[in-house]
C-alpha cells in the first residue's frame, strides 16, 4: 500500500450507521452526546485521550493523537441505524440498563429522535431473538438493495459528507467460507438464490461497501471476512476491518499472554468462563451462535504463544472457553479465568483473574475509535483490510495467508506506527542505540 499523498480534510458531517441499536450502540451514542455536552469524559477512547510519541525521546514530542492526525470531531457525528425492534434509542438504552437513569435523562431529547430503520433479519441466523420491525423482500438481494436505499436516504436527509458503518448487531450462527463467498458475482447470485451461506450481516456489508461506505465488523460473524466483500472493498476504494470487539476476557488474555511469553513462562492450561445477562448473552445461549463466538475467543492464545516455535512451553495447552446466560447479571459481565503456568525447572504456579466488567462500557469507546479511524483511512485513500486496527478486535482480519497479530502491545505499536507513516513521521523502533554513541 502506498503512503497517502494527501489526506482529505474532515469537512462536514460524518454519518455513523449502526446495524443493531441495542446496548452497545445506545451506550456509544449516549456517551458521545454526554461528552459533547461536557457532562462526561471519553474514558477508554484512544482517539480522544491517547498521545503519540514522535521522534527521539529527547525531543519530548508527544501530541494528542486527535491533534496529530486530522480526525473528524465529535460535534460532527450524526447517528442512524437499523434494529428488529422499533424502540427509539432512548427506549432501547433504557431497556438495556447499561447507563443510569440520571445519565439517560441528560440526553433523552437527543436519543429519542434516533429511530431505527427496519432491519434485514432472519431467525435462522440468530435463533434466540425475534422482532417485528423487519424488512420484507422477494430475496436477500432485494433486502440488500433496500439497505443501500436506506443509506442514500440517510445521507441526503442528514446532509452528511461521509459515512461509516459499524456492525453492532448480534452474533450469528457459525458459517464456514463457501464458494458463494469467493467472488462478487457469485455473491450476488447467491443473494438472489437465498443461499443459506449468505447471512444478514453480509447484506449490510455488501450494501455499505458498494455504496462507498467503510465497514467495521464488531461481531465474530464472517460478514466482511470473505473474498467477495474484500474484492468489492478494493474496487470501490473502501476501508474495512474486523472482527469481534475485544472487550473483556479476551482483552485480558492479550495483555497477560504476551507477558508470559516474554518471560518464557510455560502454560499448561487456561480455563475461561463468562456469565452475562444482556441480549448478547441470550443470543450466545444458542449453540450455533456460541460456536461462532468460541472460534473467535479461542484463537488469540495460539497466535500469541506460537506453540510450533515453543513446544515445551506451549505445546500442550488445555484451553477451554465457556459462556453462560445469567439474566440477573445484565450487561455487567463477569469473566473468570484459571491460569496454570509453570516456571524454572517446571514448577507449577497459578493465576486467578475475576474481571467484573461492563461489556458495553468497554465496547462503546471502541466503536468511537473505529468510526474516526476508518473515516481517516477512507480520506487517506487506504482501501481494503485495515490490519492496523487489529488493536480493537478479538479475531483480526489480515491479508490472505498472513497470520494475525493478537499481542495487544504489538497491535498498539502497529497502530501508532501507521499514524506516523501516514503523516510522514519516522517510525519508532525502540532501538535507541544513538543515545549511547
């Protein structure tokens, strides 16, 4: 990929389209409005609070990221989306129970004006949910064309100059890549034939990409992680990324596992279990949807620890992941980990982690950063897979035959070096020998 010659300025409004206006989406929208009103701080957002070192340590240059690269501003964000329930964003946020009534009241007029468009939905792909606010069409291609029409109507009605779509909908049943995903032409024919390998999330991806709109996939579904959509992204010069927001338990794994590997500590087993009671937990109570999530959560350790290179330390790991739907917990997910490690001379040790997190509170700033960074990439002419945004995902997308980086610290270095590269600054290698010459 060539370095951007020029990054177009972030002029005008930036439209944010959200398939799935549940807990994550409404927490994100409410949070942005609270920050805009000066009622809260954007904790967890790299674009809003992060800094970036430039040049040598002796130069003391560490500007805020939002002042270093030409990001869109929060005041320019305009929101829309789709959902299978007709509740407006305030009603949906109230039912989700993530934010306090006190906080929601501060943004009630704003959220109440955001009503979802009818969703493309099929219970065959999300068996634990059902809603009446859904589109009807003669086939999946017709539904995808309706989504494209929604995008254009939103663009005109809101007078936005740019758009980004972020999938915040549910985890769909497990689907393996098939021949119908191989080319744009076969994908269109499969939509027209209502092929079972074409899931609803793919319709949003196809509609967005062919409308010139960048797309981020926040769930573990295939969605944009197929050759057909990736080829379309290149043809339409659109940035895409995914998949599956890295929030709770997997975030902790990608922090801890690099530490074990760095110190050459062995790992015998890692048992992970989760309890959560939100809509996500209800959806994952279905074995088909859980299979999709399980595949996403299991991959990180293998890629970080590289057992093929360190068979003695990591060649016989027992890695188990469990998710249990427990309604009383609501959105306040608990991730419990038992980690069996071993050290010098093979002597065993244990680590216990009990992360009582708030799933949507961790996801909301990820959505914000992805919106702003994808918009930046789009204005810089960076089309196709944006691997530099792996930092935000459990199962990062990469070029074919390229293994993904899961180590959080490598991911952050990749992200910041990409920003330096975009702006013509030197990359940071942390060599530092020149300080001792």
